[in-house]
């Protein structure tokens, strides 16, 4: 029985220690300026830590979302950790998606960078207005002095954005809450 345990541990160590790899994937390579870009970073090991790059010329719309899976076969344990982001490009041309630095047992492990091509989209005035509104809604960090109204039943308050944070501005009156509730 102990020999079987030692064999399983040896197989596990061999698979985890000698086959670490990292990968960057995109849903496609060519995009229009108003497209969303989905990027996943995948590794097949349990990282000690990660240092994500600065995503130059990309605005984060969603993420990062982390997913993990482990599968076990007779001779192999396979672990996959995935981080998913959705970006919106902020410039036209080639965009380099750099690999995060994954640290494992004192080693740095990198994926190969990928290059995405972003081409110009000709907007009509109506499309440009719609695009600007859509990006304003998607942007997690609102411009300074953006107000947010929070209402639930007979309670409400107003927040104001300051950098990447929302700060309490003031409580709402019942009259204000009723006016906003009529808009629904």
C-alpha cells in the first residue's frame, strides 16, 4: 500500500514540477475599435503568486475572473487555472498583450505575448454618441463628480465618484425618492 502512495506522489510531483506552461488566448486576432476583446490567461500549475502586466491601451470592462479545474487520470493530474478579462481598445493599431509573470517554486513562468490588430471604425454621429454612452456605462471608474443614486423602497442616498471610489454625498429626501420612483 505504501508503494502505491509513493508512486502516486511521484507521478503528481513529476507532472506538477516539470510541465508548467502558460498560455494567452484571445477570442480573435483582428478587432474593430468598438469591439470588446476577450483575453484568457491559462496555466497548468498552482502558482505561488502572479504579477499582471499593465494593460497598455486597453480599458478593463470585466474581470479578472478566475476559474480553476483539476482532472485526474490513472497516470496524470492536470490542473488548469484561468483568468478571464474583457477589454475595450483605447487605440488603433497593433496591441501587444503581455504575459503575466507567474511565480512557481522560485521560478518565473511566462506565456508568449500575442499581438492583436485593432482597425478604425467609421462612426456616424449617432453611432459615436451611442458608443460614448456605452463606454461611459461600462467604465468601472467614472469621471470625478459623477453622481450615483441608490434607492430601495423608502430609503435613498447619493454617492459621488472621486477617482476610483464612491463617497457618500448625502441622504435623499422622501420627495426626491418619489420623483425618481415615478421614472421607473
